[in-house]
C-alpha cells in the first residue's frame, strides 16, 4: 500500500507508514510487488505525491519531505528559477531622495 501522506510503498498489512509513521487505510489492498513506470525492471519504492507516478530508487527524490519523481522535481526546479528571477523587486538606492 502507498502512504497517502508521503507516497512510500509499505508492503503487507501495516497500520502505519514505516517512513513517516502516518496512518494507513485499513483494508486497502496493496499491489503485489509494484514496478517503476519508467524503469520497468526496478522495484518501486513509492508514488510521486505530485503526479501519482510509481517510481524506483533511481527516479525518486525528496522535495519538502515528499516523494517526488524526477519529472516533477525537474519542473519544480525550472519553475522556481523563473519565478525567483521575476519576483525580485528593483532596488532603489538607500540614500536617494525624492526632490
């Protein structure tokens, strides 16, 4: 079962996630040995909390303590770089006076 809080795969009938200790839904069937959607030979370690894609150790990264796939992580980095450059206010001189 995938944790709804952090996206980590928890095998078996666990009541709490072993990664974030969040509660797991009881009675939800867990998929038998899930595999990564990009690297089909690799076993999945979790689900991306942004897009829902199942990812392996090679594809997964942590952003803000949430499991994220490499595609969503790359797009988050690209959008944060452009928004940071656009959000910079223009500096005025500290000693300049309005006449």
